[in-house]
């Protein structure tokens, strides 16, 4: 995942915190739909602002979203699975 400099992250923290607080107040099923809407809306609005081009949209779908998915697995689910294996043994 292309990490952004620490000094650039602060500009997003309030907005991210607000979104997470709203999602956390929902049950899991509702939060999934809302999160999907939020991610889609960010990408769509960005493309509307910058102009729709196939390569630009493809960069989000085949690049950004795919890499984000892989990073979530690597950083979040992978360690969780390692803990479960240590606790419960291999499948």
C-alpha cells in the first residue's frame, strides 16, 4: 500500500473519525452497506471532479481497491488468523 507521509494524514483524521463513529453505532449488516456507499461515493465524486477516463477508473478498481483489500488481509486478518492458529491449532 502506498503510505502517505505522516504530516499528510492529519488532514483526514477528523473526517475518518466521524465516519467510523457513525459506522460503529450501527449493527454490522447496516455498517457494511454504509461503508460500501461511502467508498463508492468517494471514488465517484473524485472521478466526477477529475473527469471520467477508463484508465483513471481502472486505476481505482484494479489498483487502489485491490491493493486496499490485500492490505486489509495482510495487516488485519492475517495476524488474527495467526492468533487463531496458535490458540486452536492448524486446520
